[in-house]
C-alpha cells in the first residue's frame, strides 16, 4: 500500500473534524438532563457545544485552502 502525500489543507480538515466531534459529544451530553429530568448543566457547558460550528469552519477553511492549491497547480501546468 502506498501512502498518498498530504495536500495543503488536509491538517485543517482533520483538526476541524476532531473539534466538530468534541462539540457534537458535548451537545449530546448537554441535552441529556432534559430527557433524564436532572438539573441542567451550567452555561459553560452550552458554550462548549459551539465547538461544532467552530470545527465546521476550520474544516471549511481546509477545503478552501486545498481548492486554492489545486487551482495554483492547474494554472501552473496550463502555462
């Protein structure tokens, strides 16, 4: 099996996915008291849920960086 070289933006996409998953797990944990009938978590716990959006934006930045690198490569080959 051959390893493919890492393209620009791959690291951002991976990091964004990890941050997104952390935010998704925090969201599930934050909603648990609603179904279990226990006391809600403090507001800081709800702030951690915002990591889903942050992770999505980080991944989007990685995709845009990858697109820009591919455009530069295609433009260089065409000339």
